[in-house]
C-alpha cells in the first residue's frame, strides 16, 4: 500500500508552508516535497531553500534541544 500524507500551514509572516510525503510502489522509498510560498522578498527564496535542504539532510538544529 502506498501511503500519502499532506500538511499545510499559514505562517505569521503571510507565507504558506505545505509538506507532502508519498510512498513509492516499492514500499521502501518515499518522496518528500516542501513548498514555502508567499515569501515577502525574492532574496528570501535562496535563504529558505538552503534552510530546508539542511533541515532535510539532518543538519539543522531547529528541532534539537540541549
């Protein structure tokens, strides 16, 4: 069975975040898609792209506590 999950949130700064996770037919892999829309400035695109890449790669400390 191929699973699918979707999450969407409006952000305080007017942005919108949506996350999609879908299982692949093999059952051992999945696809993760993150859309961060309505950014306030064009310059923010690369900043957030870098953040989300680090987050997915496990390099972000946002969810880690000491």
